[in-house]
C-alpha cells in the first residue's frame, strides 16, 4: 500500500510527542475519560478508514470502520487543560489595555499581595 516509506512515514514526520499529545487529547474526549480507564490511543493511515460496509451500506453517523494494522501509542494519563489567550491586534490596542491586569509582583510591591485596595492610579504607575 501507499503511505510512503523511510523515516518520514505516512504522517510527514510528525514528532512522536505530537502524536502522543493528540492521542491523549482524543482519549480525554472519549468514553475512557468517564470510565477513568488507562488505555492506549492508536492511529491508522487515512486509506484504512471506511465509512461503508463491504456491501456498500453507509455506517451510522459517528461510526468509523478501520481495516488493517493499528499503530498503538504508549498509554498516557488522561489529563486535560483549558486556557484562554487574548491577542491584541496593534500597538494602540496594547497601550489601551496596558493597565487591565496587575501582575502579582506589582501588587506585592504596593504592599498588598491579594490586590484589594489597589486603585487604577496605582496600577498605572
């Protein structure tokens, strides 16, 4: 079959750590998360995926049939995080939001580690 040989493999040289992270992310979104099972994620080549039965009948939505050898990844802990990242588009936006958040070190320097009582004037200094 296709898929290319050599060191790059069929996935164009995706680093093993990236494959492991993608596998862990998939497991965290699967039934393994609810059951707290430690299992190994796996992947197949795109040409190994079928969405029809051998008779040509379509599979149900969300059902995928794979043929051939699966490549298993090492078992991984089911740990998932979530973050927000705000990106400001230009220098004017950066300047307009410069005092929006006070860094903990700045609060400590003002003598108030929890930030209570810090006024906007103190934040802008």
